[in-house]
């Protein structure tokens, strides 16, 4: 007859099973994904991407165009501007709710943005929500301070998000009584920075490579030590004439620098305002001042976009792999120019890619405005990376300085982009007529040396003058 287990044996087996389960359960739990952390990182990255997209859009946050203009903010701090955007569909987006409404639009959410500086409270969080995104996260945008003075600019919005608003979660921000929060705070600063402003969020970002639960992860200490006053205040640099790009207007509209807005074309008599968007042209024609202006503005805009994208991804140009140019056209010099092209040429559709070969520029020395010859054959320079864009512009990229400390007058720069607006087979290949330069600096793209005395001497560094004045009558500056 087969014997069964005795009661004692069963109790022993159950006891061993319980010990094993108690030992393994924490280990298994630690291997489970931390859903709150994953949701937080997603919210952080989505907010950061949306803010940076808004801050770089000059039609939504116009940058200054006039000397000393501090009423609409500067390129260095784009989110200062709270006046209405230049795009017609966003005409009602203005004041302290502007950022909130634009964020809701960017995140594809229905907004109910509120004005006012109200304090955060776990119990009142769901009241006056700004919007709820399609993934269920609840957002509250709280505008704080906005001041523009002669030497500083301040702009801040506090952004709160509940990454799991379900009734199963605790629905609280980190505190002594809420050790596992699902609500978090960010600070959005004037320059478009997104700053984590709660200790648990900081811990998540500092350990973002691990997505499993880990008891050894420690919540950061006093977050206020990281949010000192200089995160709210930034140096303010008054604008110099023409320091901002001209925003693109909708078809039938033109930019009016006096009104700082797009206006119907027939309502504005300023010749410079009648420059149409670039896409209205079939190509660039150096015989026409307004056409030349449109082409240069288009090039300025494209270079500015890719500079911003590359800076966000790789850091400023000192991290781009540029080299210090030698006195000879060496392969190493070309590698620096190739690195510059790789960071700035991404938005261009190409008709021809010459690399460091010939065929993209006229095979001759450029002329100068004063009738002399500029002794530099761009076409044959093997140290430059050269292309012809789909719209017919010849472009050459030349890296100059690994540390961006090459000097031109009083300005330091990293590289130069040469542009023949009508390509190698048209125009007269003259500096300031159809051949122009853009300086690449550590902080951005300049349409010319601000001093630009060379412009009025022989036509060099005249790009900004044409963009601003819409003519090449340099003797009438």
C-alpha cells in the first residue's frame, strides 16, 4: 500500500516554500519595471522637446529686430515674449497663458489654461488643470514672473504633471508622508531650459539608465540648493540692429518691422517688407535686390535651424570635431570642414555634392565691389566642403577653429559658410553682389561681422546689410 505524506512532512515543505518565496519575492520585485519612473522620464522628455521647439520658432516667439528693442525679447531668451505669435491661427495666444496654450497645442491636448500665480497643493491639484494629454497625464502650467529691464530678463513658468492620476495611485508630490510620488514639478526658464524641480524627479533623471525598482536609489536631498536665484534671472543683452531672423509670413502677408508683425502685403509700402517668402521664387536672381534678400534670409533661417538642432544634440561647436586650420589646404583641414557640414548641412536638399572637389563654384577668383580681385579660388580649395542646393545656391563650409577662438576684427568664430546665391553659372561672382558669407560662432550663426566695415570698403561681410536694408547700395548706408 502506497504511503502518503504525513502532516509534519507537509508542514516542513510548506515552511521551506514560504522561506524561498520570501527570499525571492523582493528580488523579483526589484526586476519589475518602475512604471512611475518610465512615465516621469517620458513626461520630462516630451516637455523638453515641446519647449525647445517653441523657443526656436521665431513665428511663435519673435526675436528683436531693432537696436535696443527690449519689448519683445532677444534671441538669447526667446520665451520672454508673451505678445501674440505672428501666425494667424495663434492670434489669441498672448499674455501669461501663451506658453500654456502653445504647450497644449504641441502636445495635442485640449487646453483650459488659467492665469494667476497660485500655490501647489496635492488636494487642489485637479482644480484648474491646464490640460490632459492623450496618455492620461494631467498637466498644470503656473506662470510666475516676467520682467524685462536694462540689464536682466526673467521669465519662469512652473509646470506640474501627474503621471498617473488613477485612483489606485497616491496622487501626491514627494514629501515626508509621500515617499513614492506620482506628481512632479519642472521649472521652465527664459532660455527654454527645462529644470527638474523636485527631489524624486532629480533622482529619476540621475538614474535614468535603470528602469527597474531599486531600494538603493536615494531621493536627492534639498532640491532648493539646485534652484538658486540665478536659474530665474539671466543676463540680458540688448539687441543689435538686425540680430534676429525675419519671421516667415503666410502667403499674401509681409513682415512690417514697425508693427513687429505680419501685415497684408498691400497695406505696407516699405520695399523691404515686400520681400516674399523664399518658396515663392523659382530660384535666386542676383539682378534683383529683393530676390537676393529673400534667398539670404532663407539661407540664414536654414543654417540657424540646423545649428540649434546640432547644438541640442552635440553641444556647442567646440564639440563638433572642428580643427584649427593650417596655412595649407590639407586633408586635416578638410576633415574640419566636413565636420562643420555634417552639423549644418542636414536640412539642404542637394542638386550636387562636390565634397572637396570642383564644380560647385565658378572656377575663377571672386571679384570685389571695389573692382579688385579676391585671391581665393573657392572652387579649387580642397579644404572646403562644397555643395549645390536643390534651389541652385552654391554653398561652401569651412571649419577654422576647434575652440571657436579664431578672430575676425573683435569677433571670435569657429567657421565660415560661403554662399553664391545663384550658383556657379549665373551672376558675376562678386562679394556683396551674389557671393556672401555667414560666420559660425560658438553661440550661433551671424549674417556678418557686426562691425562690417569691410562691407562698405569692398563688399565683404555684407550679408546682414542686405538682410536688413533689402538693397546692395552700400554707399548709402
